[in-house]
């Protein structure tokens, strides 16, 4: 087994929700070993809109696997994911998809 076979590399990704109607969009990523992971994307404008709700409770937000994008278009997301992947950061910023499925089944 060569060294390169142990390295997870992004192969493809897709938006799981409508980027026009959702403030926080889940994304599924598939890696070269067939594993799938996910994260949540948003923009600064979407955060402003989220926090403009006066009835929001609690008045804060914490998402461990949130990536804030300048714009929610395929080109920017692709460039960001490729950069994070090249820096070996993408796996750590995402959650294994099977973990979430298992937790939801319990």
C-alpha cells in the first residue's frame, strides 16, 4: 500500500439544500475512499439575516462544522473546498455522514 492511498482527497460534493431559500446549507462531500462527510455553509449576509430575528432564543449560535463563504456559488465553494483539501483541513472541518445517520436512528 503506497502512502497516497491513506490520504483522503475530495472527489465530489453537492449542496443538499436550496442555496436560495436556506440561510444554512448542508453539503455532502465524497472522498477518494468512498467515504462521505458533511458540513454546513453560510454567508455573512445570511448570518445578519439570521441574527435580525428579534425572537431568536438563545441569542447566540455555535456550529462546529460551519464554513462561512463570501458567496454561495459553485465556483467559490469548489475553490474553498479544494484549498482546504490541499491544506489537509477539509476532513477536520466535516463530519462523517454515517455518524449523523447513526445518531438520528437512535
